C-alpha cells in the first residue's frame, strides 16, 4: 500500500473529523455514535490521535485486503460445496471484514476511539500494537510511519500538534522530525 495506504488513512481521518463518511465506504456501515459534531471529533482526535486514527482505519481501512500464496494443498468448503486448491494458487483475504467482527467488537459499526481492544484491528495486515504483533505472518513495516504522516498532515490542517511515535527506542520523542 505504501503512500497509497497512508493517503487513504489521511483522507479517512479528514472525512471523519468533518463527520463525513468517505466516498468509498459503505454508507450504512459507519455510525458516528456520540461523535456527531466536528467539535466532538476534533476533541477525540486531540485526546488520543493514535486511537482516533486506528479506529477510523478500523472502520474504513486503507488496506482492505491482502494476497497470499497457498503453500500446500488446501481444502475449503464454500456455500456447501467442497473445493481442493493446489499449492501456488494466489488467494486474497479480506482484512476489512475482520475489523467488523461482532465477536471481537461490540457495536462494530460504531465509531469509538476508546475501544479497549482497538489494537486487535487488522488494519495494517496484522494486529498493530498487540503484544503478539511479531507473531503475525505479515504486517506492514511502515505502520508507524504511516500513523505519523497521518498525524502530521491532520495536525497541520487543524493547526495543532501531537507527539509522534518513537522509532529509535531511545526514549527521545521524534516530534519535529517531519
């Protein structure tokens, strides 16, 4: 996804801040809940920009799917029929639907940046920020950079600032690096 995914994240966050559903998102699948005004949206972003961005991208993911290659013969049951697929077959899986799983998210269509399990969203091809993040077979190597670029652009538009992620692990904030 690279810059395309980051651009999509910025676009989605900007839309949500205006209490607008992005053009590509299904209109009936996003409920702004208690955040029905731009002022409430801006306050939620200011309170926790990372959570705001993650929740926005859970509902309107910048990367909606990924492609893998079957490594072995795989049997799948679809619509009551059984199929056998050979190794080497490309297959695509939809990440965005996992982010709407009612078994994982109560009121999955509702915008709630305070969700306690927000780190489980598969927005960046894996559970971004989860304790077992390294166990995922595929995760976006630029996820922190994407978050920071999104924050920098949105903060510029809003005339505010928010701390950036610390890439270097040395305890020194990276604020101002962009």
